[in-house]
C-alpha cells in the first residue's frame, strides 16, 4: 500500500520555565500553513545548577501541552534530569561522583534526592493525566551512550 503525503512533524519547545516557548512552532505554522503535530517539553534541566536542585525540575509548560492536545496535537515530555549525587543539581555529564546503585536506595542522600526529583515529575505527569492528555514520556533517553550520568549503566533503573 502506498501512502503519499502522510507524515508527522514535531517541535521541541524547550526546557520548562527556562527556555520553553512556541516561537519556532508558530514560525513553522506561518511558513507552512500547518502546525507541527508533536510538541515537546523537557521538565528537567540538569545542565544547570541550583540550590535546592529540585528547582531544576519544572512542569510549567503543561499549560501549552494541554492546549496543543486539546487542538488534537500530540505531546511528549523528556527529562535531562540532574545527577542525584550532586547537592546542587547539574552534573548531568559527570559520572565520577555517582554510585549508581545509591539511586535505588532511599536511605542514601542520592536516593532521597532522586525520589524528590521523580515526585516533581510525577506531579507534572499527573496534572496532564487529570486533563486527559496522553503523553509520550521519554525519561532517561539516550541511554545507549555514556554522555549522561544515567547512560550505559549495568543496573536497571525503575521509575515508580
């Protein structure tokens, strides 16, 4: 079966509460007459530092994702989540300061910080769920490489 002219396009809107905006999305719509089907937002900006590091995780972009969904668009959320071993966040590319198994141990500072990060992410996803928005959720993406603290780990990480 041949399908002509059938494709989806998408646009990454940026990091929530840091750089998220619809400027490029609107430019694409103005140039093509079509709004990209997929709108993406990143809840976590682990490239930066903050005290407390939980401030690096934010879901303020949800209002735009809900609007896009209500206009029959698709939405995606990803995480460049801060290294939970770092007391001021950031360190997204630093694997040296992390004992990865500590992430799964709630009695460690790393494990407690990780759970606090995931709690904020869960609040954001719950907000979308309460509005009946279906989300393509992409946590810890690009795991095949060693460029982020979570990549190429031998331990299995459970997000729940």
